[in-house]
């Protein structure tokens, strides 16, 4: 099949995403007839009910962090017949569906063009994020861009990418880093000498009611958490060879 299947992961024990997901699902289904989502084992079952009700395939996986979850969904879909895949964190995809769904057809067209497509944010979408995200991710994106060898800055930290079946299989067999944002494109570019592209979208914007995280942390703890993540992604960009 030459379609683009949607793949995603989510950890949501309180079911906070349920109401927004219910609103977004008709839009998602209109643009992606096939979807596969890995939910952590302690995610609220209402998300499973909603996703399966829309015709998507749902898996439950052990909660072992975002990188392990992303690797799990690649493993779970590697035997499907789809030629291309669009990965996006589920909360990100919900925001996208409720803001700029008209971008999906262009995104799918671009995914079909590359072995791996980094999907980043426009300046407006980037500015919508909390300061702790923006300031630390600027550093990550700068380091990744230098390592990638691009004259134009690449936003690699937005939680979305596209890849063909061959790249999915290669990444599934080689990914091992603590974070995957920079690792996956570097596996395809450096290790596999594949064709890696980049595009910017408005839909990967931030909405506090959907994309919030780290609610129980102080402001300083949030900054420290984002700084640690920035370092890990940056380190992966440099050392994935």
C-alpha cells in the first residue's frame, strides 16, 4: 500500500487527553485511514475506547519512557503493509487536528518524497511554547543543525517525523539512545546514507490545555528538566554515527 499510516504513543493515566481526542478523531480519521497507537499500560482505558471506536489499532505497552515507547510502535507496525508512516506524539497530533488540519495532505506528500522527513515548527508555532521549552530547544536545534550540515536551522525537537518502510526497519533494528529525536534522522543520514528532508508546519503548536506536562514541578524544576532533555538530544546528535 502506498498510503501513509499514522503511528503514535501516549502515556495518560488520568485520561486528560480524552475530551480533546474525542473532538480531534473525526479530523484525524479523515486524513489517515490507518493508524496504530501504543498506549502505556496505565493509560486511562477511555483513550483506547475512543481510538478503537474510530477504527485505529491500539496496543498496550510497558511504561519505560518515551524513547522505549517510540521504539515499541516501530516494532509493532513493522510487519504491516504500509509504505510510509507519519509518527507524531498523540497530544501533538490532537493539537494539530484542532488547529491546522489542512496541512496534513502536504505533509503526507512530503513524507512520500524522503527516506526520513523531520517535521518541525514554523516560527509562530515555536513561539507558542513555554519559555523553558523554547530557550533549551534553541540550543538543541543549533547543535543538531551543525551536525546535520545544514545552512538552514532544523527544528528536530517537535515530536513528529515521516519515514518509509525501509527506514522504519533500519531504525527499529538500530535505535538504542535514551532519546530518539536526533538519533532517528542521524541513523538514516549518517549510518544508512539515506535521503533526509525537513519541513515546517504550524500545527505543531503548543496548547496549555492539551500539551501541558510537568504540572507538579516548580518553575525551576521545569527548566532543569528541559535542560537535561536538551543535553541528551544534543549529545545523541553528535554521537550517533
